[in-house]
């Protein structure tokens, strides 16, 4: 049943049993690993693409949640720019107030704080919330939902902007989110959120965007319908080049802001792309199977030649690739990553060891699968030594390729 409208969800791909994508076990913890059925479908009524099974939120977002938003130079720049834009366009009145849902380590609110603007991050994961506080950002260590939003409204007054990046798609209980936004948002305020875009996922075969935390894969058509359902209106959309293609949705109370032409334009484009057609998702499923087959064949071939193969970036996305395609330490000996909290741990499910990125060169392997493909430019720029040593990168989206 659709988590948004109660309609019928038509399942289009089953990745089978999968671990939590951001749970990197210590060797002694692998016996207790949690698995769930990762399957995805589309609502026949409201077109919302969603997971069929929900993972309890406390299993994913807790004290030790290892994802640190500030780990990428490119994303830091993106969120500084985002903060500046919001400050210039929406936070212009006397004593403006902005709330961020899923503020993580303060990557966006840091800029807001430096500008001296009243703000609050709502962040359930204690470790990253602490990092944000250490940087001067005000944080409520909590889940955003109707009850917490109502308390914030009572304590701090209405918010001119409610912002979220890569978080709303993590939250199955959209009804409670919208009721919370209704309680907290000023009459003329905006709810702005950006998440991986279904149109890009289908176009580029980025099937690794599908994992436990990404409960929804949003499109203009599904977000517009959801907003309407809860008394809001989708008034603007903008495509973003980050994380393999996202859309920033701007939502206001019904009738208070003009609807920008970009909304209708992207909706039309989705119609042409067949973004609600069953055949589109059949094609997507066929491509996923083909890509996995080609990737495993390539890895087996180079391993048979006695070459050393590793992974680069212990991303959440890579959990889906390694576990669905059946890639273990026999095919990829280790994964290198800059996040200290992932070092000395094992990749979820596949149990490939994770090492510090500083060890990538000791010595360089022959092949490296670029799991953090969304940060390709940043990584290529700093790992030029790998190519110079004769190493080759492997990518798997939009297709398998040595490059
Ligand atoms: N905005 C950051 C972080 C994205 S990761 C960025 O774009 O990089 C998603 C974050 O949402 C995590 O820090 C997680 O703890 C948080 N989160 C998950 N459920 C939430 C909820 N119901 N309310 C607020 N934050 C939530
Ligand atoms: P990311 O692709 O942003 O997200 P997700 O985990 O949601 O799929 O994760 C980037 C990962 O890659 C993160 O663990 C840090 C790592 N990384 C590096 O190791 N080196 C780098 O230069 C960058 C930018 C990221
Ligand atoms: Zn629905």
C-alpha cells in the first residue's frame, strides 16, 4: 500500500535481502547484521516511487550514523551556495528564521550561522549533531515530525524557510512531515527540499541510488500530488548536478505564490520520458541485471589475470552494488574511503574491509571501482598518481567501463 495515498504499489524490482547501507560492522559484529527485503515499486494512483519494506528509523539514524556531509569539497561548496541563495531570496525580513531537517554536521547551517541568522537544525543522529554544535550551529537532536515541529513552533515562532537536503526522501511518514511543516511554516514561507531525481536515476541507470535510506525516489509528478494532498502547492523546481542528478522542490501553502513555468516544463518532460509507464521500469530492471552481470564478468576477468582490484568510496550506494551483484573480498580486496568512522570496519553484507584513503597508494592497485562516482571530478583531481602508476578506474553507471 502506498505510504502517501494508500493506493496500490506495483513492485518493479526486487534486490533481495540487503543490509543497512550505512551500518559498517566490526569483524566481531557480522553475526548480528540486520537484513531486509529491498524492493521498489510505483504507486498506480499518485505515481510515488517507494520501497516496499520500511526499515525502523532508529536502526539507521543514531549516535553512530557514519555519513558526514562535509566529507566532500564539492558538497561543501554546493551547500554554502545554497545557504547564500536562501539568505538573499527568502531570509530578508526582520529577524528571519530557518529550520533545516537533517542538518547532519552543519554543512549548510554553518553559513547561515556565520551570517548571524536565527536557525535550528533538526538532526536525530547524535554524532553528527555534536559536530554541528561544535561549529556553532544550533541543533535539536531529534526526528522532525508533527510533534517536534509543533514544539519548535511554540518555542521559536514560525519559520520563513524549512529546508532539507537528501533527507525528505529518507522519511516514509510524509504525512507527519507535511503536518509538521504546516504547524511550523510562516504563512508566506517556503518548504524547500532537494533529493535524487527519479528522472536521472532511470535515465542513467543509477540503480545504486536505491537502498534502505532512500525510501522515496521523487519526481515532479509524485511530489506535486503529495503536496496537494496535504494542502500545499509545488511552486518551483530546479535540477541540480549533485549526487548524480537531483531536483530542488519549492513548496508553499496553496495559492500564496505563483507557480513557476519550470514545474509544468519538467512535468511535461517526465511525461515524454515515460516516467510513470510500466515499460520504463521494466527496461530499468533489465538494465540493472545487465550492468551487474557485466561488472562481475569484468572483475572476474581481471582477477583471473592476477590483477589487484579495489573499491574507492565506501558509499551507501555501494552496498546495493556489492550485495545485489554478489561482489565480495574475492573480487574487490578492500575499499578506500576518507571517513574515519568507516576505517577498520567491513562493508555492509559483503564484508570487504574498509581502509583509509591515505592507504590507497600503498601500493596502488591495478584497478579501482569508483563507488563514489558522484564525486568523480574531485577524486580524479586528487588521485592523479593512480593513473600515473598505470592504474585504471572502473565505473558501472550508466554502463560498465574502464576509463
Ligand atoms: N542534509 C545533509 C545530510 C543528508 S543525510 C546532506 O545533504 O548532506 C540524511 C540526514 O537526515 C542524516 O543526518 C539523518 O540522521 C537525518 N534524518 C533522518 N531522518 C530524519 C528525520 N525524520 N528528521 C530529521 N532528520 C532526519
Ligand atoms: P556519497 O556518495 O556522498 O553518499 P552515499 O554514502 O550516500 O552514497 O558518499 C561519499 C563517500 O565517499 C563517503 O564515505 C566519503 C567518500 N569520499 C572519499 O573517500 N574521497 C573523496 O574524495 C570524497 C569526495 C568522498
Ligand atoms: Zn500513492
